[in-house]
C-alpha cells in the first residue's frame, strides 16, 4: 500500500504522529478513490485523540494556516493542491428526530463503524509500526471489486440514524455505476419517510449530484423503486405510467424523460440543461386528455411546464435566477425545433425561433436532439437528418439577418422623438410592427428600411411626422 502514499504530506503527518505518540489514519473517500483509480484532492485524517490539536501541529510544520470548526470538532488546512481535514476518532448515537449525532471519543474501529458505506470505511495506517497497512474490517475492498454499495451496520439502523445516507447510497450508485445491495434497498423502502427530517437544501444537493453523474437514470430508477422520488420530487413521479383507452396508450413519460436525460448527458455536463431535460415534459400529466378519433393529447404542456418551473425550483430550493429562467425558456421552446424538423422550414419561422431563443439556441437544439427516443430507426434517421437541415438554416439566417439577441434598429426613444409622442400604447404598436416586419422578412434588419416602414405605418394610424 505504500506506493499509494507517495505524496510528501503523508510522511510529514506520519513523522509528527510518531513524534507525539499519536495514532492516525487516512480514511474515507481518498482511500476509496485510490482503488477506483480516481484522482482526489481531499484527504480525511482520523486521529485517536484531539483532531484539532493535531492539525495545529501539522500547520506549524507546514507553515500554513489551519481553519478550525469547533462545533464539528474538525480542522482543515490546504497544502499545495490538497485540502486536508482532521477529526478525532469518534463513535456516534442518534435521536429519532435529528440527523445530528451525540458524539463520544472512540477507537479507529468505532470511527469506521459510524461511516455510511463499507467502501467509505477503508483506512490506511500512517503509524510507524504498521505504516501503509489497509484497515478494512467490513469488506469494503471486496465491495469495491463487486461494485456494491453496502452499510457497515444494519442498513435500517444506518438509514434511520441519518436518512440523508439513503440519498447518498443512490448517488454513489449513480456516480460509480454500482449496485445497492438488496438489504440496503429494502431498508430504504422501510425508512423512506425519514427523509422528511432532512433539509430541502441537503436533499437537492444530492439530487444535483445524481443529475451530474454519467448516467443519471441509474439514480432516478433507484429513487423511484424505493419510493423516495414520490416524497422528494412528486411532479417527476407523476410522469410514471401508461393509460389505455379504446386500445390506445401513450408512452410512459417517466422512462421517456430518463432516456432524454441520459441522451443529453452524452453531450453536455451543464447541470441546468440537464434539468431542462428532466422538466421538458413535466406538465404532461396535468395536460393529458383522450380525444375520440385522435387518441392521447398533451396540448399546451410546454406552456404549463414553463409555468411550473419556478414553483418546482422554489420547492427544491434551487436558485431562482438566470439559471431557472434558462430552464424555463428551454421547456417553453422545446417543441419548436421539432415542429420545424417535421415541416418545410421557412425563414420567418427560423427568425422567430432565433429571436425567442437568443443565445440559448444551441442549448435548445441539444435538448431537442436528446428528445428523439423512438426505437424506430427510420424515424430516428429522418429526425436527425431534418435537425441537421434546421441547424444549417439557423446558421444561414443568423449570418444574414443577425436576429439572435436582436433589438429593433429603431428604438422606442426614436419613435417618441420622430413623432413627438410620450411613452404609451402607440409607441408599443409601432415597435411591434417593426419587429414583425423584420421577422416576416418584409424589410431587412437595417435602420433605413425600418425608418421608412415606420413612417408609412405611422401614417396608417394617423400620426404626423415631426421635423424636430
């Protein structure tokens, strides 16, 4: 194991531990990631004794500042490209209504026992008598090899003590493409209601990590199967199921959404575009109707979905700023390129799409490409080819007409000055007329043509041209 401790920080810690007769271990994620061959810059050091005092000794040796968090009994310092956290070995007990444990000093075995999963309970000794020896009392290395998420303790106790661990189990499974052992799955199903004592912020933090994993459907399938999804994100849970009337059914929008999400993850790691994939059909359940002679319809689901986005972001404590507005815009517009790909593409339709999407046109096209989930290879090829035509048309029209993030060449101030008007309805009517004329291709996007059109339009509604 010594080959895994090549960074000079470990020799420093070991020497000071020996000098002060203190027992110390590297533990947790850093050790796990050694065996997963993943780079890690966060090192957790567990100390048999006072972790803060030991951190101060390391800080003096390295001539670096130590940040102390007395409420948590931890200390942290930065050394080169690493963040190193120190904590005293401890054992924990929990009360039914809180995730905050009652903490006592403990042994290395006690500290490993309180860890969430066996793969996170691995430790490596930094002590002189057994330097670099792996301490693995719960078979964490075997579980890493078997790609399995298990708990050191009875999983019902582990998840009842700290219900956030249920989400962490699912998050690790999604990030690492591991399975969760059956006893743990059963325990999550039993303890799922305990998630209600966890803050929305912590829940959403884990949810975002699942969404950012290589294949988020792994995590969302676990969330669904254990019953957690219905509790933490009921709108997404409502997408599940197929209804059949008169022999006609619709696709299962839950599994369709997961496919769109996985598709989009192959081309972008942007969290908010991934959220748009999750929410693009979120309003299908409340807009679902069966029409005789037509079958199932979801009319206006894009509009209602866009209106649901702020509510869902607020509910999940996601940021209500420009990222929310991006998701809302993509949900609102997600059908537009698909419609263009199915029909003859007019310059006018392309201009309007560019105008409405602005700088987010590329994100919109990524979402729409991901939304093709049919298993009919002919349809897939047809849609993909048509999308390429739409993308080329978007490029051609943008280069020629400069519509993206476009502002009319004649402004409201210009209109008020030219016709000696105050701000009001007439100014809005004229601005809108110029915009429509440019989008329809009646005039080019230039000041001279817009001014000529403006004067003509103003005469039609009885306005007099000012010579001021």
